[in-house]
C-alpha cells in the first residue's frame, strides 16, 4: 500500500475499521514521522520562534487557564491520564474540536530536556501535544533541547576558480 492510499485510509471514520492491526500500525508510523519532523524543527529554529498553528496564542492562553499548575517539564501517563486528568483534557480538547486533527494520536516527549526515544515518549492526542509543546516553547523548557541537539552550523568555504 503506498503513502497516498494510507493517507486516504486514515482519513476515513474510525468506526469503519474496528480493531484493524494495519490501521494501528499506520497510525504508529504517522505518529513517529510527526515526532521526527517536530524534533528536527525544535533543534533547527529557536523554540521561542516556533509557531505550531495559527491558534498558538489561543491554545496557550486556554491551556494555562485550564491547567495553571501543570508542570510540563517532566510528564507521565499518570499525570496526563488519571481519571480526573482525562476529564479535564476532554473538556479542553472540545474547545478546539474545529482544529484539524485535534484528536489524532501523537507522540509527546515525557522529559522536555531529552530527545524522543521509546522510553521518553507518551501517546497523547494532538491538542495535548500542541498545548504542552507551545507552552514548553514559550516558557523556555525546550531551550535546553535546542542547545543540546542543534546540528552544528555548516561551514561555507569560498572556492576560487583557477584559470589558465
């Protein structure tokens, strides 16, 4: 199955698939691709300059109103997926249900100071990822990752043509 077929399949209503292992595998691949692209962005552009959506300001303001005391430097499934947290996140997510892909499964780094790895990844819905990463970018928590994992600058050398 090619990428275009996979993408069109993933846009179909979930009820059509039941518990299809192939669909779950395609979602996992899509989530990993998203994580890789985001991390490359995070280490290429200073986090304070990143805009993840046209609604970053609204997402951040609503996130901090709804979760004023949530520490986002180090997260766990217990923090994000307790019974109480699930209810709060569901109410938060519904405020952004017009945002494309707001409920898609997405990988989030548990520890903001580290790169993505199987041990440092949590599966969350996209709006949780956006709210937490926008806050990490604005509150300086992704600065360390930017410094630590930023690719070295390319050195451009001048060459001169030799003519006879």
